C-alpha cells in the first residue's frame, strides 16, 4: 500500500470532488463500469483526451493501468516512493527517454489511480524492426491471437490504406504490409499485457492507447475476445471537432482538437 504525504491526500480528495462535480462522471456508461478491461483511446497530442482518461480512471478505480507508451525497462524502475510528477518522471525517464508527448498530459492518469499496478505495453522502433525480420506468424504471441494464420484479405487491404493515409501517402507501397504488421505487433503486445494484468490483479484494468488500437473490429478488444471471449471489454474512442473515428467502439466521445501544424509537412520537405 502506497503511503501518501498529506499534500497528496489533499490533491486526491480535490480530484475526486472535481470528478463528481463534473459531467464526465455521468458520461461513463454502466457497461464500462461492469467491464473487466476498459480501453481508453486517444489522439496522442490532445490534452483534452488525456484529461478525460484521467477522469475515467479516477471513476473506475482500476487495479492496473496498461500503457502503450511505456516499455518494460521503464516499468521495472517504478516503485512506491514517488509522490509527484517530477519523481515519477525520474523513475520512468519519460521526458528524457520517450518520443511521446509531454508527461504533463499523461501524469494525471497515473495520479488518478496511484495504487494501480503499472504494466508496459510499449514496443520500441528497434524491437519492431527486430521482430519483423521474421514473419509475424513466427512471433511468440501470434498463435494466441490468430496471427499464425493468413490475414483476411479485406482487412489487410483496409489496414494498408489506413497506413498510407496516416503517412500522407508518402510511403512506398511495398512498405505498407510491414507497417500493418508493426501495428498488429503492438495490438498483440497491448492485448497480452491487458490480459496479464487482469489475471494478476483481478481487475478492473484500464488500457491507455491510441484510437487505432482501441477499435473493436480488429484492435485490442478483438484480440482479447479471440483469446478469452468470456472477458468483458469496453472500448472508448475519442474524436476531435465532431470528426468520425475509423473503426467500431463501445462508445465514441468528442473533444476539441488542439492547434497543430500540417502533419504532412514532414513528408514534403
């Protein structure tokens, strides 16, 4: 059991008071409260999405948090001594070791469930490159999730089209199957970490990840259902400015988009 400083107790009480006064408490459906694994999607650079994730985490009180953004090496450094954002950042090295957006946006998620066990589901670029030197079907997790069989042609085509769009149609066509395999590898890693967290802690488990991994049709929920169909899973997508989010979800909510430059500018330099 983590022993909190008086300052942290005051902050936790204030967070819970704000939560119950905020409409977000009413927006969480009973299906999410009853689920054993809740997957909270995001656009990684959207502060409003992370604020909602923190509010849901505070309401759901998970026994475990699974982060796409953390690697096993980072999680091994976490202990019960951290009392604030700076101390946790120093333990996991988010700011100095990560390419993810600012820890300012993600720390409130950790703080919303400070007793939750933290699980890593991150796959580094180097690990992706190493894993894809062999067929995805040869990966140790492939049989758990049906990836030891040929991909459905329609799904493969749709996933390659999404990868092309996500990279501003600047990738060579021959690279698209590899990009899809990288996404499937991340899906597998997330699903396995979530299931492991559920088996170990008893749940509930909350997964923090991108919208693409949260989709029910072929993302993490589908893989959990393939391996353990009796586990109740809820997936939330978070859109921006009323735009649609591709894929099926248990629920889709909206938030304002942050100011951001042209995402395709890097491909046209």
